[in-house]
């Protein structure tokens, strides 16, 4: 699958001529102009996001790391062609990651518990037991995500884990906002059904 152009990354959103606020875009332009100091900052900002999406979609750390590396390589190649104000760099990168994940999957093939209950990032003050329980919750979520149809999983990851707005997801997935809403609603219901029987095991009360 070919990588999206900056204009393609914004497809699916309502027409809006206002410039896009994009600090990563400004850094990418500096990189294209030969500033040697911004590559590390861009990597620090963007690589964890790319890895997080790839990991949730693929469910395999090594594969997610490979996808992240390839996505960042494509970003560096895109730098000199970047058109500021047309789309966010992060939006473009999310779409590249999704396309790479889809291509990878194609090659490989030759109670109630809602997402709002997923814990925040680990608190260093937690006890060992609490950390183990949080790990179990994350593992349970990943296992449940892998049971969803691929497009539902992608939409749920972008909306409820990456917390992107529906119009931006529509641009990344190249579908309508209504389709995003439908995919995320069905995906969240399916996750709740999959995880419903594990509330007590994962430490959630019904109160």
C-alpha cells in the first residue's frame, strides 16, 4: 500500500481552510532544512504514539517495533515534501502506521466493562499487587481488542486509547465520520461483552 500524501491524510474531514496547528510540523520543516537537533525531539514525541497504535492493532511487540521504525523512516523521507497547514504530522503518521499494519496483516494471511475503566499509566506509588492487577487489565484489554474485527479494532484504538477526535480518525482511516462512530460504538459494545465476565477477576466492583 502506498504511503499517504499530506493532503490524503486530511481526507474524510469537513472542509476547513484555517491553518492546522501543528508543532510537530514546524519541527519537521526544521529537519528538512537541515537542523540536526530536531530529529531526536520528533522521535521522542511521535515514536511512542506510533508504537502504541501498532502494538494495540497487531498485538505483537516485535512487529509493532518494526512498524514504528518503518513509519519513522517514511516520515524522514517525507520531510522535504511536507506542506505545512494541510494536515498534522501526527495524523499523517497514524495513517502510515495503520496502512503498514494492514499490509502486514495481509501478508500474514497468504457483565459490562467499558474502556473508561482502563487504568491510567502506572503510578510509581502503587503496591506490587496493584501493579500486577493493572498489568492484568492491560493484558485483558489487548486480548479483547485482538478479538474484534480489524476495522473496529483500529477505530477503537484511535478513539478510546489514542483519544483522537472522530473527524481526524475519519481522515486516517479514509472513511466518513458516521462510519467511525458506527465502528467505535460496535467495537466498544463488543469489548464490554468480551470482558463482562472478568470484572471480579480484574478488580472492578459493580458499585
